[in-house]
C-alpha cells in the first residue's frame, strides 16, 4: 500500500445562471468554481461555460461553438461574451448620471450601485459624493 494514490474528493462545478447585466462578475464566479473544483483544463472550462449559457448568449458566440480555436478556448469564449455583454463606459456613465433612481433603495444601497457603475470610469470619490448627495437631496425634496 506504499504506492496508493491519495484519494481526491470530487467537487462539482455549480455555475449560476449567466448574468447578462454583469458578465465580468459572472466569470469571476466561474473562475472561482473552476479553482475550487481543481479544473484547469482549457477544454473542460470551455464546455462548462458552453453548457451554462442560454440561446440568447450562444448567438453571440456561434463561430466559437462551431469551430473552437485549438488553444485558449476558454479565454476566447470568456473574452467574446464579456465584450458582447459588458456595459460600455458611455452606458455606465449615463446610468450613473441619469438613471440612478433611489426608488425603495436605502441610501447605502444606492451609493453601492453608484460605486459599481463608476468602476472603470475614472470617477473620483469627491465627484461620486456630489452625485450621490444630489440624488439624496432630490429625494428629500420630493418627499416634502
């Protein structure tokens, strides 16, 4: 029994449904699942992603499905999906400046949403605070 291989625990990959509104974070989840499961094989990762996305996403990667590259399949599918579904900087800025309505949100939730939208926009904290304060004061005046 000296040469017995150590037992490996089987860990399954449990990917959430694809988040069209936040593909970068969805792939962060996928990467974490692959790491936890010990899956490093490019083709295996590619097929897990392929199996999880729905028809509306598949339309954007048809050529990768029909003819996957010989190498870096996972990177190719990841890059393509992110490029198709990630919000552009312009859309993020428009949402940050125009459509951040508090609705039933607590101020802390609104601030978190605004900080998330500001990622990659090079918006400094002072400007973000000004925008947040404007929304908060607008809400107070509407409630009066």
